[in-house]
């Protein structure tokens, strides 16, 4: 054989090894699968998280494996050729542009490489977006994220992507999230995740970099007029409403008076605190630094400093900790359904019975839904109105109770008010005083944060008082106890 054809044969033969051939099949197959899935994903009206996982995570993974196999095979084969005939020259790739065949091959090769690079770029861009998408975060591992995904869909943030609050912009947090994400995927596969997922989330990104990307903290909100509709647990389900004027205010003098609830967010003030429990429900120490740099420290009698104490700067999440995942209390959910007419408020005792059936302990969703139906139908055997009530109670259960993850209102406190959880009263309870005992955090003044414009039912609701009514508690006087000593949301 003449040297030229020998070289040619050798060049071909180094591609002829099992590893490279295998790699070629894997790479070709995954490329085809990627193309198919890509088209499927692009054409589908709603994206499906599984198509996404296959197309943007698994197929590219196989493609890379295939390509690495081809390269590894070549490398090994070359080594062996060298061993078999030492001395002989290992075929070099000689491109001679004066030859027509070489020119044609070069063009073919570079077009293929270009197409491949574009597809890789599109693929990795889509992979990046995919792992940031609501489908990936919320739906890919059904059971685990179902509570958060369901509550999110019913929140004012249903159109905000999970990653905008949980990751935020920038490469550093993206990488951080992906590393913790890998750990989570592993935990899901091994079933070692915690149930319920505990909060507050450690290392949640500060609100300045998430919430404040959309909400401008300087914005002056002013007063919000909000009505809280309730029904008592008596035979007539007596309505009881409270119409509050919440003094949300603002935190920046160029946009309105500084004061009110958002005063904490005054750009000049810094409020810091130490919580003595994991869920930040007990706050024995608070410090404010105002715009002039004056520092005031408040603490409760029980507070003892500990080197392990973590000082946290207050931000949006210390009040709005459930902006996207609000697990409604049975009490609130039933009252809402009653006020919307989904549960007929003229059915005697229906408030009490519905809350009772919702708060019973169940092993799973199926058992719960069945039990809700049988118990209510048995209680009201001849009442046609109970059908829609059963539907409403079952729907409330599905949207707010997640026995598979042990998630419900009880394990996720909401810090915005003070009725069912300590909330604002974690600091505004009168027990937080300065060292000299002269000053305490605004407390026991029921008009500090809101005024009661009207309360009660029927005509009483028309008697508006711009100075604020004194609260007439429906269950009689509540003495000096905290609201959440009695109110737990159900149970
Ligand atoms: C508007 C911002 C926002 C959006 C959008 C959002 N979250 Fe959250 N999420 C939060 C906050 C705030 C918390 C509570 C953090 C805490 O208490 O430490 C939280 C808590 C969680 C928790 C902890 C368990 C729990 O129920 O509190 C999980 C898991 C979670 N989110 C997943 C998701 C998923 C999945 C999505 C998208 C489907 C999503 N989040 C969308 C802000 C958001
Ligand atoms: C990507 C933008 C975006 C991000 C990030 C975001 N929000 Fe929102 N937020 C919205 C939109 C949009 C609304 C709904 C506005 C409307 O329809 O009135 C909203 C509404 C709200 C409301 C009013 C809810 C109500 O009951 O009316 C609060 C409170 C709020 N967001 C707090 C937060 C907090 C706290 C965070 C951070 C954890 C956050 N938001 C992050 C866009 C965002
Ligand atoms: C001290 C607690 C507290 C802090 C801190 C706080 N808020 Fe609020 N915010 C409230 C309360 C209370 C309301 C009244 C509405 C309610 O009760 O749900 C409110 C209302 C709002 C609203 C609704 C306004 C509307 O027009 O409906 C938005 C949006 C909002 N806050 C965003 C934020 C953002 C963003 C931050 C962080 C920069 C923040 N809040 C910090 C307590 C707080
Ligand atoms: C971490 C502790 C803490 C929490 C939680 C907290 N606050 Fe405050 N708040 C303070 C401190 C400290 C001050 C300033 C007290 C002072 O020195 O006058 C303050 C002041 C206020 C003021 C008076 C602002 C002014 O105009 O002077 C209002 C109104 C207020 N808070 C409402 C609320 C509401 C509503 C909540 C719950 C949604 C809440 N706070 C939760 C610590 C807290
Ligand atoms: C530190 C601020 C603050 C103080 C002080 C305060 N409240 Fe409130 N209160 C709130 C906020 C914020 C809400 C709204 C919670 C929400 O939007 O869910 C609220 C809600 C309420 C509601 C309606 C709750 C419901 O679900 O119907 C009543 C009633 C009420 N407060 C009574 C009182 C009484 C009585 C006092 C005096 C003992 C008081 N508040 C003191 C901040 C405060
Ligand atoms: C000593 C226990 C106790 C304390 C403390 C207490 N309540 Fe109540 N509350 C009750 C009882 C009992 C009822 C009647 C429940 C019913 O008929 O459904 C009630 C009813 C209510 C209702 C109307 C019905 C409902 O279920 O929501 C509101 C609103 C309310 N309380 C708000 C408050 C607020 C705000 C505070 C704190 C300022 C407070 N309560 C403190 C025991 C208490």
C-alpha cells in the first residue's frame, strides 16, 4: 500500500473503535431527542415540567456524555496505534485548501460546528431559564412543593416567578441557589427532606434585593381602608365586621409624611432585633438607630444576652412573611366562603360545624374529603343547601391543608397582624422598655396602627367614627390577654 492510502486508512480506523461508535450513537440519539423535545416544548400551549426536564437537563447530559465517549475512544485508539507501530507517524490531519475535497469537507465541518454551537447556546439558555421557571420550582417534584405552589397560585404574586423572590438577580445568588438546589434534588430523591419544610428559610436573600426590585420602599401608601368580615360560632352565625383604617403611611419625606406602619421602612431608620426562637416568634430585644444616629435599645425583663444571638435587621419579610404562601386559617377560610355565598350563612351553626370538620385530624387528603362530606351530610340530612357547602369546605381543604407534607396554617405563622399569631405584638406588647424603664415601644394604644371606623353588623356598620371606635369585642371583654392567647385560627 502506498503511504497516502495507508494514512487514509489509519485515519478512518482510529474512528472505528467501540467506545467512539457507542458515543456517536448516544450523541446522535440525544441530539435527535433534544430536537424533538425542543419542538414539542415550543409548540405546546402550556409548558410541561417533565418535557422541560428531559429537554434541557437530561438530553444535553446525554449529548455531553456521547461526545466525551467519542473523544475518549479516539484518544485510546491513538495510544494503541502508537504502541502497535512505534516509530510510524501518527496520522496528522492535513488540510490542503487547494484540494476541492478538503474545501468541501471544511465547509461541511464548520457549518455542522456552527449549528451545534447555536443549538448548545439555545439549549443552555433554555436550561438556565428552565431551572428558574415556576414549573421547575413548583411542579417538578409534586408532593414536596405542592403546598407552596398551591398557595402561591392563590396569592397576589401568582404572576411573579418563584425565582424573583427566592433567588433574585445576579450571578452569585444564581450559583448559590443552584448548589443548594442540587442538594434539594438529592434530598427529594432520597426522601430525606423535612416535613413540613421549616421556616424562616435560612439564607433567604434580603428583601432589598428581591421585594424591593418591584416594590419601592419609599412609596407613600397612606391609609388603607379594609373590612374584616366574621361570623360568630353561634346558631345564627351572627355576622361581625370590623372596618379598619390601617395607617400604613410611608417612609420617605419627599413623598409624604413619614410615619405609620411603614415607618419601620424609613430609609433613615434601622430597626434590629434578636429572636430567641427559630421561627422568630419571640423577640426579647430591639434596637433602633434613627436618621440622626441616635440609638435606642428596648428589651423585655426576660432577655439575657447570649453570644449565639443573631442580630437581624428588620425588613419587609418581618411583617409580610406570607406574601406568596398564605395558608388560610380554617376560621378565615370558612368566613370568606360564607361572605361569598359559597357556604349559605343561613344554615344554622354552619360556621361552627364547618370549622370543626376542617380541623379534625386526618391521615390523608382522601380520608379528609370523604369525612368532610359524610359528617356534614349527616348533620344536615334534609338540607339541600349543604351540597354546595360540602364542595366549598372540600375546596378549602385542598387549597390550605397538605397532609403529605404536614403543611397547614399551624406550622406557618403569619406576622402581619396580631389576632392569630403574635405578629406586631412581638415588639408592640408594652413589655419592651428602655434600660431606664422610661420608654416603651408603642403599645396598648389601639389607635397607633389603625382606627376602627365601624364594627358590628347591620346598621352599626354605618356609624362611622373618624376618631376611631373603641373595640367592642364580640365574645365579651378579653381582659388584658393577648389576642392569640385565645384566637388560634381554628381548633
Ligand atoms: C412574592 C415573593 C415569593 C414568590 C413569588 C414565591 N415565594 Fe416562596 N416564599 C416567600 C417568602 C417571603 C417565604 C417565607 C420565608 C420565611 O418565612 O423565611 C417563602 C417560603 C417558601 C418555602 C418554605 C416553606 C413555606 O411554605 O413557607 C418554599 C418551599 C417556597 N417558598 C417555595 C416557593 C415556590 C416553589 C414558588 C413558586 C411556585 C415560590 N416559593 C414563590 C416568597 C415568595
Ligand atoms: C417581580 C415583581 C415582584 C416582586 C419581586 C415582589 N412583588 Fe409584591 N407584588 C407584585 C405585584 C405585581 C403585586 C400585585 C399588585 C396588584 O395587583 O395590585 C404585588 C403585591 C404585593 C402586596 C400587596 C398584596 C395585597 O394583598 O394586595 C404586598 C404586601 C407585596 N406585594 C409584598 C411583597 C414582598 C414582601 C415581596 C418580597 C418577598 C414582594 N412583594 C416581591 C410584584 C412583586
Ligand atoms: C412593620 C411591618 C411592615 C413592614 C416592615 C413592611 N410592611 Fe408593608 N404593610 C404592612 C401592613 C400592616 C400593611 C397593610 C395591609 C395589610 O394589613 O395586609 C402593609 C401594606 C403593604 C402593601 C400594600 C399596599 C396596598 O396598596 O395594598 C405593600 C405593597 C407593602 N406593604 C409592601 C411592603 C414592602 C415592599 C416592604 C419592605 C420594603 C414592606 N411592605 C414592609 C406592614 C409592613
Ligand atoms: C422587631 C420589632 C417590631 C415589630 C415586629 C413591629 N414593630 Fe412597629 N415599631 C418597632 C419599633 C422599635 C418602633 C419605634 C418605637 C419608638 O421608639 O418610638 C416601632 C414603631 C411603630 C409605629 C410608630 C411609627 C411612628 O410613626 O412613630 C407603628 C405605627 C408601628 N410600629 C406599627 C407596627 C405594625 C403594624 C407591626 C406589625 C405588622 C409592627 N409595627 C411590628 C418595632 C417593631
Ligand atoms: C402595632 C400595631 C397595632 C396595634 C398597636 C394594634 N393593632 Fe390591631 N391590627 C394591626 C394590623 C396590622 C392589623 C391588620 C392585620 C391584617 O391585615 O391581617 C390589625 C387588625 C386588627 C383587627 C381586625 C382583625 C380581624 O381579623 O378582624 C382588630 C379587631 C384589631 N386589630 C384590634 C386591635 C385592638 C383592640 C388593639 C389594642 C389592644 C390593637 N388592634 C392594636 C396592628 C395593630
Ligand atoms: C379570652 C379569650 C379572647 C381574647 C384574649 C380575645 N378574644 Fe376575640 N374572641 C374570643 C371569643 C370566645 C370569640 C367568639 C368566637 C365566636 O363566637 O366565634 C371572639 C371573637 C372575636 C372576633 C369575631 C369572630 C372571629 O372568630 O373572628 C374577632 C374579630 C375577635 N375576637 C378579635 C379579637 C382581637 C383583635 C383580640 C385582641 C385584641 C381578641 N379577639 C382577644 C375570645 C378572645
